[in-house]
C-alpha cells in the first residue's frame, strides 16, 4: 500500500480530502517518491526499490530501473490551464538529458452535468495556424472542447493540447514526468508557479484531436481494457461473487487503484484490504493474485 501526496491547486475541489475547506486538486497515488505504508518495505520509496530490485518490482517489460509511471487523482472545481507536453526527444532537447516526455490518459470517475474538457484542436487546423495562435496568445480559437460523462476515457499523446474543466473527478496515468508547458491560464494572475510557456508550446504542439471513448458499466468479474499506448495499458476490473484473477507473469508490476467499493487482494499467503481511492502495487515477481469483493478497480501496467 502506498502513501499518497495531496497538493492544493487554485482549481482544486474538496472530494479528495473530505472535510477540508482547502482546494485540494491532486492526489499523487503512484510516483517515484511514494512511501510504502505497510509490509516488509514500509518506509521505503518506489525509487529506492526500483533501483535495488528492478526485475522483481518492475518486470521484464521495463526499459530501465526508474519507476516508469505516475498515477494521480484530480478533483477539478475550475478549469485547469490549457497545456501540452513534449515527447521524449523534445523533453531532452528542451529540458536536458534525463528528462522524459509525457503521454497520459484520463478515466473520468465523476462528471457534473454539462462537464467539458479540451483535447486537441479543431478539425482543419494546420500546423502554421496553430503555431501562430499559440505565440499570439489566441490558442482558444483553435482548441477543441468535448462534452464528457463518467466512464469516458481519453488518451492524450505527447504534443496534444488539453485541459480539464469544472465538475470532473478523474484518474490519470502517465509517464514518469512532470514536464508541462502552459499555453493559456484563463487570465489568472501570472506568478512564478503559473508562468506561460508559449515558445516551448509552439514547438511541441501538433494539430491533432483526442476523442473521449465511453465505457459501458462493468459486469461482475469483467476485465476491460480502456486504452493502451507504448508506455502503459489501462484496464478496469469489476468485482463480483467469483472475484477477479490477475497474473503479473514477471512482465510488469500491476498498479491497482480502487475507484469504487473496496477490494481484498490475495497474493500467495498475503491478504490486504484496499479501500476506496487507495492504491497498491503488485510487484512483477508476485505472479498470480486475485481480488475479492464488490469493487471497481483501475489497473495500470506496462505493455
């Protein structure tokens, strides 16, 4: 089990930390500096364990010893800034060696009536028009808004213009990177922490769309793939009387986040209760496991 990190954001809400009046926008559920809460590795970080035992934790599909994924929960009470992320090559060129780009995916857990997000640009927008709009601070004329609902999944490849709107509670999985270029911030007061990055944004943004994909309600015992890319696979697991079985096969860790109900994780002789909005990592070396209970779980793994 991992200890999340909660962060206040100007656009945040109150659903991630019930009872608080502070605008908590992000819960970092899985990241390199996550501290393990219980078990033989309690108090250690994922970065430390990855470096010491990469094959056992990360698996044979990992490309190195760095923990490769970052998983967040986001509570959006206001519009987030309009952003774009570079790819791996651009990240190294713009931010230095060792930097990674960011491809990410969203799965919407809750969506208020009329909720929207931005993903990509309007059809017919060419690269020159897009670049000029970014540099002139007029990107919203080209941004594509989408109406969304709970259960939608959106894959956001690096280079895709994007923003989350009010009324959304969502799960986000991405490459291990916090490299973000802010294109537009809804005329909020500029500050050192919320600067715009128009030159970098113009260099990396590409004129594409990213469409929300709806998902029907899960059936008991169902495992449904929501999206995949070169960096991760995201699946939804639905509990039921027979439970759900999984197996890492030594290939990849499985990051399990309970998004509804609660689950009992059974692996070998070990059992662990995982409550709503909690996350546990099943190491690649664990092999077979099962989940029991009435739950919805999002599972992220390496492809």
